[in-house]
C-alpha cells in the first residue's frame, strides 16, 4: 500500500542547562511504500561534543499530512566522518 503521510527525524542536542538546538534532520518522501532510506537534505555537518552535550532523535509525523497505520520507524543511522587531517578516531572513555 502507498501512503501520503510523511514524517521527519530530528537530531536534537542539549547541554543539560536548558540550551540546545537542532542538527540536520531527515524527512520521508510522500507516496511511498515498503521500507525506504532517506538521507538528510541539509549539508551542515555538526561537531559531536559528548563531553558537553547529549543527543537524541525525535521522530514525528508531519502535521500537514494525514494519519496512517502504515507509518513506522525502522531505525536511524548517523554517519561519522573523521575531521580533515585526523589520523585516528577519538577514544571513548567511560
């Protein structure tokens, strides 16, 4: 079945002090069926700073589209690219 309902995955950052914002988002295309991969249309890379910010994904149906029982989220994947000139990836320490 084809659905005209669309949704958007927002990547949100927060510093735990009430400050934060949105990073790139990905919007699903209308009139689709089956599983689909959607890339962000924004090209604004974000520096991940796990020391000072936490990150979350918020997924919601777009308000200007009808409800649909066919709409579901399978997963969200974030691509990580090393900074230019970096010879190694950062070490994660807990």
